[in-house]
């Protein structure tokens, strides 16, 4: 659980930072740089395992980091930061669906807790969205949520417990990098995109902290919790993200909604852990 909490804090700065500094840049180019930085960070941790293990991580990375990041950053061209945060609340539903398809059994109370977490996150960042203006953004975000959830479940199921996550993360980021790179080359984005000093720092932070350290901690933590807990923890980043947006990026929110929504998410986590303790 501690790994997931630390990862949540790492992720939470991303919403405001991406919208304020990077939403005007080519999505493929930003994603490629983030993945490249993350790959470099974990390259020293690569260990000699079977080719099969590294290929698993490579292809899971294509899904969890490559497709997810492409769709996620593309959505910022159509949505505001809070709208993106709101739409990530469906991720636990996808986690539950994928986990069920791969053999996990969910009790009713787990489903209830997942729905409570979705409701709480929605309360925190709810705004009146104009459907006609955000259809593309919604579709992109649901693609992002679906592939991120699938990657988490695949990592939990197919990466052996005896292998430390850090030893395979470079392979995962490399897979995502190779998925995105052809789009960057085809659009000649490396030659035509110029970055400001602040944009370089923003991409460096996103590549090192949430993409590199954050997802490493997330995948590592996912191996030690039940899929239902993993689903709920996906939404804890929403109130954190809103809180950081207030303090750092000076966004305006409804304070009452923030308190109510965060309380619902915390209550869902407490109920889940009480239920798991009863079942133990």
C-alpha cells in the first residue's frame, strides 16, 4: 500500500503541469521524451532474466505506458485539466473488468467500494461538461484508462513474483518508446519542435518522477495488494491532484466538493480494508 501511496503523490502534479506547460506541444514528441528519460533511469537496474520475461515487460509496456500516455496527453488538447482528472475515475471499473477476465473473483462489497471511489473522485472535480466539445477527449481518456488498467492487471498476473519490478521496467519503457517513436519520425517532430526552458524542466520531471519512479512504485505495489484495492487506489490521485492544482497552479475548485469527494474515497478504502481483514 505504501508504494501505491507514494506513486499517487508522484502522479498528482501531472494534471496541472501538463495543461499549463505541455498541452500545446506535439503529443508524440512529449510522450517519447518522457519514456526515454524513464528508460535511462532504469537501465542500470536491468538484470539478466530469460528473454521471455523481458518480452513480457516489453509488450506490457507498449500497452500500459505507450498507448496509455499517447491517449492521455492527446486528451489535454480537448479537455481542461480537471476534466481529464474527472474522466480518470473510470479506471477502477476497467481494472475490475480486466481482473475478472483474468480469473479474479470480486465480492459485492469490493464492487461497492470501487463504485464509491469512482463517485468520490467525480464529486471532487465535477464540472458541467459540454458534450459536443469533448467527445474526442472522452474517447481518448477512456482508451487511456482501459489500457492503463490492462497493463496493471497483466503486470500483476504475468511478471513472476521472484523478479523485482525495477529489473524489468527498462524493458517496459523501451517497448512503449518503440511504439511511439515511428509517429514522431513520420511527423518530423524532432526537427520542428522547439522547447522552452520551463517545458524542458516539465518533461524532465514527468519522465523521471511520475513516469519513471511513479510507475515503478505502482507496478511494484500492485503485486502486493488485491485487484480490488488496486482499483480503488487508482482514484486516490484525484483529490491529491486537485489539491496540488490549488496550491501550485492556483486553479479554482469547489472546496465543499473536494472535502465531500475525498471523504467518500477514504471511506471506501477503510471499508475495503475492514472487509479484507474479516475475510483473512
